[in-house]
C-alpha cells in the first residue's frame, strides 16, 4: 500500500474525530524541495467541509496523524499545506515487499474484457506516418489496459473494398503487364500503392484531355474513362464476378503480406481481424429493428435517419433511400458483431484520428439509444496529426511519409549518432544493427507516445535520437548502465536475494523508493485516461531520479555491505520497472550500450 492510501483513510478519520465532518476525498501533492516532508496534504479543499483557519486545521490533523499513524515521523504546516514526514521504516518495509515481485505494478487479468481497435488501413497503399501514431497508440493502450487488470482483444477492421481498391486494380490491369511483388522485388503493399498513384495520374490526364476538347471540368471529372472502368469493376465485385473477385483476392493478398512485414518491424500485433468486405452489409437488420422501436425514422424519399438534436447533435442518415448502407450503419453492425463474437467484451476503444470525433459521438449515442448495455463503455481514442519538419524525410508524392521508410531512416539516424559517440567498438556488425534498430525504433515510439494523444506532434527524427533529455535513447542508456552495475555486482558476489538489512535511508534512496511507489498508480491512471504519455513521462521521472541517486551515492564503492546490497537491489528494481514500463509502450531495452 502506498503512503497516499495509508494517509487518505486516516485524514478522513481525523476530520471525523476532530470536527465531526465527513471528508469526501483528500488532495495530495509532492512536498516542495525547500520544505521538510515527503508528502503534502492540501488543506484548502477541506474548507468546503470544515470551516476555520487552514493553518490551525492543518496543525490539528497533523497532530492526529503523528499520534495515530506509525509511519508519520513529524509534520509542519506552511499556510494551507500540511507537509508530512514519513519514517524510513515505512519505505524500507515497502521496498522489501516488492524486491522479488515480478511485473510489479501489473494487476492480474480479470474477466472484464475490452476490445481495442487500431491500424485499420486501406488495402490500396502502404502504411504511412499517420498509421504509425495510430498503431503505437492502440498497441500501447491495449498493453496498459492489460496491465491494469483488463482482458484485452486487439483488433482492426481492414478497409478492403470500395472504389479506392478498384482504382488500384484497374491501373494494374492497364499498366501492370502482369508484374507481381516477386517479379519486381517490391513489398506487395508498395506495389499496389504504386498503381493507386498510377490511376490518379491517368485520371488527371484524361480529365485534362476532356476539358481541352470542350467538356466542363465537373463533367470531365465524372466521365473520365478510367473512373468509369473503376466504377464498373466495383459493380462486378459486388455482383460476385469470378474474375474480378479473383484479382481482388490476389492483390489484397500482396498487400497483407506487406503489412505483416511492417507490423512485425513496428512490433505490434492483433488477436482478431475484421474485413469490411465481410461487414459492409451489417447493421441493416439493426436499423430495421430500430425503426420498429422508434429509434429511427423514415423520410419521404425512403431514407432512414435518427434525430439527435435533443442531444445537441443533428439528424444523421443510417440508410440511403435505395436501401444501401452508409459507414455509420456498418459501424453499428460491426460493434454488435464483435460482442457476438466475443461475448465477454464489455467495452471498446476505437483508435481513430480526431477528424472523426463527431462520427464517434453519433455512433456511441445511437448504440446507447438502441439499448446495448456495453454502449456506455465505448471510448474514442482520438489523436492529432503528426507533422515532420520539411526536408527531413523522403515522402511519396511529396505528401505521404511511408512507414517502412521512416523506420529505416530512424535506424540509420541511430546508427549515425551511435557511430559519432564511438562506444560500440567491441560489437560485431550483427549486434550493432540490432542495437541501432532498437535505439531508432525506441526513439520513434517514445517521442510519439510521450505526447498526450490529443495533441498534434511535430516529429523531429534527429531530436528524438538524442541521448540526453526526455527521449527513448536516454532512458535505454540508463537501463543499460544499470545492467552494467548489476553484472559487476554479481561478479563481486553481492547478495541481492534477501531483504534489505539497513535501518536508515539516504535521502536519495528514499526519493527513489517514493518514485517506485507511484508505478502501480500510474498504470491505473494511464488506463483510466487511455494515455501512454503518463507511462512515458513517469519512466523519465524515474530515470532522472535514478541518475541523481547514481551521481550522489556510491553504489559498488560503498564499504557498508548492507547499504551496498540495498543500493544494488534498488538499481535492479528500477531497471525492472523501466523494462516493464517500456514494454507497455512497445519499446525494447538493451543489455548494454
């Protein structure tokens, strides 16, 4: 139990005993460095319940805690802040209780299941920089929810049908001359993406030709022959034309193999996959049922709508007049299908960019009005765009930064910086390449995940691979430094298996244990807020605290064996928490650097 939990109950008890009032909650903050104390109780919020002078109230509560809580060694009150001094024994007992705990801070999986959707790409082009933030966020949130005690299913819906897919297919038929990923040596997603670009080029040329012959621009855009061919192909696909379906399966198969490579390099995975070609007709029966119940209404042209004006939104179409579905219909049907497929699912997280904020407000509201019990546990993990400083990266068509290219560039950037630092002389080439990739991807992931998901990011590759400051490589380097200490400690025969035998703590040891205490709370907070940034920044704070400890306290040079053993144990526990915290971000840590 951390000190906040211990004190919270006792402060409420004190308020009841002294003032005969019920205090709903207690507000804590770290004690300022210029005051004596380990944790501060903020008195001001209590004035809503207890009337009086905040200093006097603080003095009375402090005296009560000193008398009734063995962990409290003293207190002082500065204005409305009650600073509590906690005795070393409390922190030592806590530390001894976690020394041997594997995955300290993680909670055992419960039956409370949640489904996290992320990635969800189109099968007409490779994954790009936007997909990278999406995948990293979705994967990390899934891992954090798992660590917080939830059962988690990771999923994606693959947008494998529609006019955009047919555009790539038509272009490959016209200009491809039968090429394949094998014959070109290209990843399948890149090959298909090239034909999507080729379609766009041919389409624009045809529009220009039609306009030159006197056709109006808008008419030309609708009547360009290659677009008509793509529309014809979509109709053939929808009617189940064998040749069209066969080509669609072949080209999508190329793309999936390409995606697999990208996902593997990025370090993300999925438990279940959904395909739009299977789900695009879902939801129609739900609309029909909702129409009977009065959730939806029909307009004169036969289209079906829902009126959300009383909820501060507007009217939303769920079925066109010709009976065809819209995206909203599919999303309603897919959500329901997922719960049918996984009956234990009690909530869903959708990792989708912030341009879809309104769509998800409407979707969740519709599912609530349809009466699904799990609909109040739906969350849109909304995130901002990722921008790059111009000229830093190659980009296809000057607009899209390819995910594979970015990962390769990050590995190369890590290699260049590591070579300049010149610390890898005893590594063979294979070890160097593995380390460059670990540093490069760690830099990329940490830089993106340390930012609150809602904020837009300006991603600077050079800045992200800095070995100083709030970066992935700085934290990885600290982890590697601790491993070096532990290897030396082992060769010296220092005993780290038993409980720490010291009776007093150095202030730096105490600060480090206080930081370790916060890890379980941080996991729960990150899960509640769907925010990997809380884990990332916690880890940075822990590493800063360790480096301050490392610089001011002798570890292996300590002459007192009990103190030396404690400091090695502390270093080991810090490294384990770094490793576990980084695992929640999908980042690996090196044994040496």
